[in-house]
């Protein structure tokens, strides 16, 4: 009698058997907790913090700026550590450092201890937020890194959508201090174990041995002109996108919208950003990173022209659509384009060093745009953003020309089914 074959044996393996799937799922959760418990926290708890600590709201909101500056300062020295040891040990250590920063914040009694907490959180962020997560994904995903990064960034777009309501509920029930301490506990009991178990381990080498990544990186150092052009383009785009994050409603109202319509158009930007991230997720395997990057860079100035020339709700929604899609595409391009233009083994070092100008740009943008809107008016801020977006497009296009002319085939990480423009 032949053996009986049970139907369930034909089913495919559970997707979490894949190390890449496990890593992306774990990092999606830890990034949501990490950013939601730090940078996005004062958006909900800021007024209560200001009242209890005897600080002004602008001083409370300066905390995330301090965090970004510290992240920028710490990113460069961490770049060689990422390349030598991998992302896992650094992210494991970053989690308790983040918990310590939130503990200091939850127990703060004035401006000194409050700002100290953001310095500690900046050190933690350099070790566990965005860039380290992207490095961890490339280490474990290999040639499928671009698709894996697209999924990670797609999930990251939900951070404020999920964390803001949750933080509001916790604050209403427990107060801002207990909420902050609860997030500190999550750093320890969720983020640190996931970083330990889900990320790739580097094999131990003998005293005279080197990892393949280190060996590959030595004969092909990061090309300085390409690095500078990429950093300028990304930092320029990041400057106005992060600057508009706090002033976009004011810009809509200056264009003639009432407050309710301005809120609706501003909220739609988030939906359009999600759609922009989906563009690379669905078509990234077929398109070069330059194609999507330049497409996003073109949409930015077009969106600003729309808002400058219109003064109605339809124009604001068209701006929100173009601007949101461009923002979503650019968020993915920042993570994936370095895979195409830098040596495979140097991705960690290049990404960590790119984080320096990016975080400085992100930190400077909100106060700079707030000052421009206050002193020169919303239209001046729009024209400045338009000029910067043109500069960002030109530098990215210049990078494409340089990349094609110098024939970087031997130095880049090829993307399956994707050719240069």
C-alpha cells in the first residue's frame, strides 16, 4: 500500500523562515517604536511637558532638533564600526541607550535634564534609527536589498499614523511621564531582543583574517565626487521636506484656504507619500534608482509652481498629491540609490557618512522655515523651496552624468533587471 501524503505538506514554508523577512518585520516594528518614542513624541506630549517643566513650547520642540544634530555628529565615527562589525551589535547597544534617554526624559525636572535626554537619544538614534536599520537589511538581504529596503521604508511611513493616536491615549490615561517610561520599557523588552535575534551575525575571524565586505571595500573606496553630489541632492530635498512638516498648514492658509480645507489637504500628503513609496515597492526591480530619484526630484518644483499659481482647494490637493508622491519616492531613493553607485562592501560606510549632512539638514530645516514664514511670508518660503528643489534635481542629474561617464559598473551593486537611464 503506497504511503499517504497529507495535503499540508504541499503548502509553502511559512515566510518567516526567510531571514530577510524576519529582519524586515523586526526592524519595521523597532523603527516604529524608536522614531515614535523619540522624534515624534513631543508632537503629542509637548504642551503637557512645557506646562510641567516650566519651559516654552518652542524650547520643548527644540529637543528633536538636538537629537538630529547629535545623530549627525555620531554618524561619521560610527561608519567604520558599522563596516567592520555589522549593524547588529550597534543596534543591540542602541536600544538600552534609547531607554536611558527616555528614562531621563520621564524623570526630568527642568530644561537641563530635558535637553540632556535628547542628547542621549541622539546617540541612541545614530546606533539604531533609519541608517543602521538600512545597513542591517543590506547585510542580510544581499542582492534583494533594494526590494527589502522598499518594504522597510513603506512600513516606516505608518509611524506617525500609529504612534500619535497611541501616545495620545496613553497620555490621557497615564500622563506624559508614565507614557515616556512605558516607551523606555519597550526599547528594552521589544527592540533590544529583536535586534539581537533577527539581525545577521558576523562570523568570527582569526587575527589575520578579514571579512569579505572589508576586503571588497579596500580596493574600491568611496568616490568623493559622487558622494558629494549625492549628499547635496539628498540634503537639499530633505531641507524643504522637513521644513514644510511644521509650516504646510500655514502655507495652505496663505494660498486662500480656510483652516478645515488646509487640514484636509495637509492630511492628504501622507496618503500621497504612501503612494510614492509604493511606486518603488512595485516597480523598483524594473527601474534604476536614478529613474525613480529623478522622477521624484522633478515632481517637487512642479508641486511648488502649482501652489504658487493657485488659490483654491483643488490646487492645494494637486500640490499635496505631487508633493506627497515626490516625498515618498525620495524617501526610498535615499536608502536604495547608494546601492547602485557605491561599492557593495562600502554601503554601510557610505550610508552612515551620508547621514551626517542629512541629519544636519533635517535639524536646521524646521526653525529656518518657521523664521522665513514669520519674517518674509509664506510665498518667500515657497520660492526658496522651489529654488532648492531645482538645485537638488540638477545635482542628482549631474551625478547620473558622472556615473555614466566614468562607467561605474565594477563599483556599483547591480540591480537585477534595472539599467541606467
